[in-house]
């Protein structure tokens, strides 16, 4: 049952509620280690990446209780600094536990993190920045150890914008001695959510949402109840499903204010959108070529996580398009699978040309990473015949129940 079967050719109609954000939940869960007590995290998605993060927290001594979308985490008995290799190895986000554990325990040993194969994403920048805060790091071939008698503030002038490094430094700095400056800091909504969580617990952070964060270390954080915002990438994925298959759907709780670049692209491709505080109404299918290249960029630019679904839209629309990937060098792993379905896509370096005039037919294709796997399901919704997307476990990393949500939108899909 590690596959999804899709019966293509049906227009969509219906409504689904957008889950809590994966990319906000993971650093917030890591941040609970900084608080001696019990926190409640509301609207946390039921996805495998969250499961692995909770397993890591339990391995460190946390008591975890989940009821529906509320997770209670009691960190009073945190005592370990070693984490299970199997959970660390499957999830790149486990690296953010490094900053939190150094602040809580002063020492940590861990395997090098894993995750989807979408680029190099070296952790060198994390380790180099933490050294500036007084951390001693000993690197081995398969794991590394880090120690700090006391973290102290530092000025970090980063060579490029990194969401992961920004998150790790925030977690390390909020209880460190003195002031920490991060520039250029990532501006993603998930960074803002992490800062809001820590400020609600008593942290002192200025500049959230800008490229310059200033963090004044405090001695203690207090337990809080915090609601995770909706997932803009999941909302964007279901938007592209309608762009491919056509129809009229409502995406309840879609965070439209975080999706401006995505909404602009969709409207330029001929889809009618009606954003509101309640969500996003989507009507029609993509029928026009995007007037310029789709270029991925750090927020507020077009998100790299939605590049693959929009590639599927370009292939299904018959109009084609050009994509330039500037964030991860291996985001085109979906291309051979779309070509199996009949797409004509030519890749040169970090650019992909989706040729116009092709017609897609469903077949058996393979998910090779999270967002590419979801994009293959999106493509199959509008392709001819019956398709199967294998390796569903990649997709489960970020989508609560993609088949349920798509059925709510009128798609004919099932587990296979």
C-alpha cells in the first residue's frame, strides 16, 4: 500500500481544509526543548515528518501526548543528548535540534541528517555559525559531536539566505548570553511562526519577517499554547490540482497572504482566484502560458517547493513554459516521470523548458521526493487513463492524507 492510484480526466468540485504547516511545526516542536514544562502545539499536521520529530523528542526524555491535532510536550525530564539514527537519517529537519539541544543540554551527538534528495544542503554553514557562538564541534565520518559550556551571542553575516541555518541560530540564540544578529535572515512565514512562538514564551526577538533578526538572550522561557498556521505549500499543491484538472474548489484556511507570488502566477495562467480571510476559491484551469520564466527564490519569491507542481501544470495546460530553479540544484527529479507520461521537457543546467502541445497519458510513475511525488499525483488527475504513483511514503512526509483531501475536491483517487 505504498502507492496512489489515480483515475484521470475528472473536473474538480468541492472543499477541503488546509492542514497545519509542516515547515512551521518542525522547528516549533524543536523549540519546546528550550522550555522546562509542558507546551501545547495546536493544528500540528499528522504527517510522518512530525511523527519522526516526536520520536526524536521522546528519545531525549520528553513526554509526548497527541489528541487529534493537539500535541502536548512535557520536557521536564529531558536528559539524553543522543538521538536514534533511523529518525535522524530520514529527516533533514532533525538538524534544527542541534541548536535547541546545545541551549538546553550543552552537548549533543547525532548522525548527519537525511531527507529528500533535492540538493546538497550541506550542514557546514550550521556548524560554522554555531562555532561563532562558542560551540566546539568534532566531526566524524558518520556522526558529529558538539559541546558548549555556555552559548554566547554573535553577529552572523551569512553568505546566503538559509531557512535551516536561520532557524538553528534562533534556537541557539534565544537563551544565549548577550545579543545575536542574523543577516541576511530568512523571511519565510515559518520563520515568523517560530519567532512568534518563542516571543509568546518570553523570548526577545526583533525583525521577524525582515532580513535582519536581532535576538537578545533571556534566562528562561515559559510554557505556552500555540497554534501552527496553515500550510501554504499544501494549499499551493491543491491549487495546482485545480489548475490541471479544472473545476471549482474552495481551499479552507489557505493562507492567501503568504501565497502572493503563487497566486500571481496562477492568475497569469488564466485561473480565476478569489482570496479571502476564510481561504481561497479557485475556478477554471490553466489555459495560458506564463508570460515570463517561473523563477524560484527565497520568500517572498516563488517557493521552490511548488516548482514541481507548476511544472505539471505547464505540461498539462498544453501551453508549456520555462522554469529556472535557483534554490536547490536537484529539483528536476520529476522530469523523467513526466516524460514517461508524454511530456516534452528539456533540462539544461538549472533551467527546464516545458514544450507546448503535448498530451499526457497515465502510467506507473515513481515519486522520488516529497513535492515531486505530490506533483505527479496532480499531473495524473488531468492525464488520460489510470495512473499509479509509487513511493507514497515520500508524499506522506508533508501531506496528512492527500487521497482524502483530493477526494473531498472531487478527484477519483485511492491507495494502491
